[in-house]
């Protein structure tokens, strides 16, 4: 920045991170706290140009700094800086503050700076958001709870003490450096091809006049890709104080059912999406048929009986159908055959007469109507001809008053078709707003392909934990809040991204770890008895917290006895004479290791409760050898396909993962009889689990689904 610039912001929301960054970068700013409350900060230049929003301005400052490394030393570091700028406002959310502190504290364990090996604007953004918290952070700073975070904070503080603390002193108490928890979609709705680009608006949108729609086809359950579309529609409806319609695009009776409608509504509710109306394309079948007939009469559509494969080839080659110049009378006669579902009618379809030579193949006389004699889930056998999505969607959008149609960029080539059909129908223009489809590694999102797994019993049903459906991933242990957070991080970017599941499960771990109860289990077929010669003659019980840092998790009864079970993996790691720590009890010394054929059969030792837990190498979980132990089935899952990304010409059937589910029998502490369906727990030193089938009787195990924690898992194969 070679010229002076003016930073305008609202007085109740001073962007401390921007002011701090400019000071550190040595860039002059004129401060103008004159904007209306709630306004995004704006950086004005003498030329009249401007930048809006916290992150775009921070990126600009980083690039204009006197030292180039302020935005990262290379392209990868630049990307990491961008990620941290988006994460920094997490500290401003009351509910997420401690989770953010915990995460960054762990991240900084072996790091001096947030990104790379030198100071970047990411350090300043995180520092200023922490400093902007005020007393709550200062209290933690004096404690020893987050030592790595405090060490890093103090080093920045010492380096730029006069510069930064002067700003904090002037503005803390007035800060609003991003009042909503990060990642906020409002901060994310921009074209991420250019990280400095300002927030993107819906074209031509006016507050109070926007109407959007989420239009799933009821041919499957809502999956993670649909969830992105649904949440973006929710966001824009709320942002512009407009309307949101949920519309079921039910134009193919062969694929659709009431089961799918009911579960889609259930999933929409699960995502917390409030809508103004639920409609169905089938509500408009009479009007759609009238429109099709009108276009035929106007010569804008015709009936074609060319076989399907031949028609596809003609479209690819730009060859006009021999039926294209049929008379209106001939077309209306065949249209009647289609409407009545006769054998002749079934050979035909309605095609729009657009342009067979257009380079955009979607404009080469697309199909508007087809015959289908399967009964419809709502209207039964009343209709024998049904509109295609391409024909029905623009009509119903215009008819329902939709102002902006959000759809993924995979449909980009069909946008011209959408507008042309609206034009031929004589209807008002509906603006299309594109966003990138959410693609996940090792994941199929095609409902047709997912249906194959259901029909061939490769999974239980659409709620199977291996499925990317909302119900499937929630059943596996994902919190809806984590899913929403993950999707909103993607924003409305048009960039095509292949996302890792690890990122989603990492967010989930941050939500469940602080609150989920702790329990103990040993593997049933891989355990060793440990006899304590000086242990209690009779078993006794102590009441312990289910989570040492979360009182709300409740209490549990732990039995102490002179014979206890250890996991074989722990037993095999112990040497004779070694002192180990029995978690929640104290130390014990191994006196004897009994073996048969090279396999450990028993450990013998004695309690040494006065021993220091700091000196022991192994801290092991254990369970008293009592009859009340609960049978468990620990279930792990793997991806359904074995390849990270399938190319367009690859068949998913050639890339099926041979082993996607593994069950391991185990025994759990007696308290696990009280687990509720859906409850999330942590098995000490084993991981996080969700209870899918609670205790009924001792002969039937409690089923626990393993929840990924964001770290790469080993394959089940």
C-alpha cells in the first residue's frame, strides 16, 4: 500500500485485527469510526476504490507489508494463512472459546509461529482476537491451562508490546472483530479464487424481496452435498430477510416415494432449517402440461419418436431430427398419444426447438416431456407423461416467485438452457447463483449409486453409518453442529474442492471431547488377568466422575478388586519388575509374568499406591474381574470405495472396498448398562463411540460405533 487509506467501521465494532496488522506492517491508516452499527469494515483509497470485510482487508495489508513473509513464504503458507484468518474469530464465540484455546494450544506444542517459521498476519489475527476477549483471556493467561498458547501470545506481546497494547487498550470493550463464531458464512461467501475479493451478493438482490428454494428430488435421503445447498439457501433467505421454499422435484415416479419425502423433511429439520412453504413440482402438473401444449402450438416444441440412443448421437453431432419439421397438427396428435400413455405415445417425447448447431449441447433441442406409466407417489396413475427437470424447474421457479435459483456449478453449461426456456415460455427471469458441489474423498454422492448399495444389501439402509447421508453420518456419531460448521466453512465459493473427511471429524471431536463421558473396556478375546497379591480381599466400589472436567457428565461406580483385567497389548508391553499406573487407582509393581507357548496367561504383582504416577511409563486401563461386566460389540467402519476420487470413465463397481465393517467383542464397565441410544462416550485409550444399541440383556452385546477423531485411520483390510 503506497498510499494512505481510510479505515471506516462502526464504533461498536472496531476491527482490532485490521488496526493491529496495519501497525505491525508499518502501513498508515486514517481511522474513521462512522459507519452504522453492524456494518462490515471498509478500507477506502484515494482513488475511490474500496475493500469490504475483515479478511479481504487483512489479505491486502499482508501483501502491502514491508516484509514479504507477512503473507507467508510460499503458496502453501499463503493458503495456511488464509485458513487461520478464517479460524481466528472462533475465539469470539462464547461457547467455542475454550475449544479454540485447547485446539491452538495443542497446535503450538512444537511451533513458534502459527504458520511457517516467521511472523505472519495469521499470528496478528489470532493474537488480536484473543486480546480482544479481555478479562476472560487474561484470567486464562495467568493460569497454566494453555501453556503453549500463553507462551506464543507472550512472545508476540513482548515483540510488539507498545504497538499492540496501545490499540487493545483503546478498543477492548468495544470490539466486534467478528461477533458471530467463526467460521461465519457471511465472512465466507466470496469467490475464493481471489482471497482479497469482497463479499459476494446475490445479483440484484434486495432486502425483503428475495425468494430462494431448496429443491431435492425425493429419490433418496439427504446427503452431505444436499446439506450444503440447503444451508446456503437458508443463509441467503435470512441475510436478505426473504422467503425459503422447500420444493420436492417429483417428476420421475419410477425413483420417488413418500419414504424419501418424509426423511428429507426430517433431515431438513435436523439441520435446523426453517422454511416458509413446502411445495411439490407435481402441484403444477396441469399447468406444466398446458405450457408444453402451448409451446407445441407456437412451434417452439415438437414430438420426436427417434430411439433414445440415436437421439443422443444426433444431439452430440448436431444433426436435426427428422421429426423437427412436423406440422403442429402432427405434433398435437402425438402429444395426445403421450398424454394417454398409449403404445405409440410411449415411443415419443417432447423436445424444445432451440438450436441444434449451438456449441453448448444443452441447447440442442432438449427433452421436455417423456412417457412413464409407473404410478406416482402423490397423484397415482393420473398422468402418463411427466416433465423433465430441465423443463419443470424454470417454470415452477418463475411461477412460485423465486428470485434467485441456487444450484451447483456442475450445471453451469445448462444455465443458458434454463434462461432460454424461461424466455420461450414468456416468463420473468430468475437469476441463477452458482456454488461448487461439495465432493468428499472416497465418497459416492450419486443417489443412483447409493441406491445400488441399498438394493444389493451392501449396507443396512440409507441410514447406514458408511453412507454420506445426514442420517448415516449422524448415526456414526457426528454432531449436527459439526456438520453445519464444516459446510459453512466452504461458503458459496465456486471453486471445485475435494474435501477430506478428517477435517469434519476434527471439528466433531472439538464438540464431543469436552462433554462426553469416559468409560473403560477391554477386548474380550485379547485380555490378561492381573492378580494383585495385596489387593482388597473383597471388592469395593468408589463413585467417580464420568468426566473429570465436566460435572454434567454425571458419576459412575467403579469396582476395585484383587483380580483385574488388562488388554493383552498393555500386558505384552510390561516387563517383570516394572512399575505401572492403574488409572483411577494408583501404581502397581509387576512381580511375575506367566506364559504358555509364548503367550502371556497371567500377570502377578502388588499395589504400590504411594508410588508416583509421574515416574511410570505405562498408564493402563483396567476392569475388575466381576460378573457385572457388560458385553460390547465395538464396530469400526471404512470407506465403501477404495479410491480417493473416481474419474468420469471409471466404474465404481470396479473400486469397491472389500471390507468396510469390522466388529470386535469387548467387555465394558458395569455402568455401561445405563447407556442410552445415541449417547456418545469415550472409551479410555480406545477412542470415541456412539451407542447404537443399548443394553437389553447380558446375552446381547451393547453395540458401539467407533467415531473417527480426525486422525488418519488404518484400513480394515
